[in-house]
């Protein structure tokens, strides 16, 4: 099980498969985490650096993010059942994060 930051909660989790192994894709109130069953924590992606998230086909979700200095963009692709539903859950969590952390 992943370690959560102070105040972080898991809002949804989905079984997922990636090139790095089978595991669980967690959506939290702070970002997205992928934990492979055989390798442990693979990806910890805060909403502050998430650039895109998109369902491709019915069973693939693609996430992208930039290095803090914008020198490189990275991507992560995984297979999940009902990718569009996963995309919608990410959108909801990301929107809620933005609302709670806006300066307005």
C-alpha cells in the first residue's frame, strides 16, 4: 500500500497494467500514484505538474507532465478497464484540487 502525505486521501483506485508491471492506479486529492505489485511505487504525480490526461481507446489512459524547468515532457501509459471513467475521475479530483488551491 502506498504511503500518503499528510492530508492526502485516496478518492478512487483502479487495477492497471503498464510496461512496468501490473498494479493499482490511485487517484488522490493531491495527484495520481501508480504502484506496481512486484516493484512498489512507480509513479507519484502531483496535480501541480500534471499537464494532460486522456483516455485513448476504451482501455488506455495516458498521463503527461513536464520537468519543473520545462526542459522535458514525460508520459505514462497504462491499461485500465473503462479508461473514460478513469479520465473523468482524474478530471473531478484535479478540478477539486484547483478549486481548493486557487488564489481567488
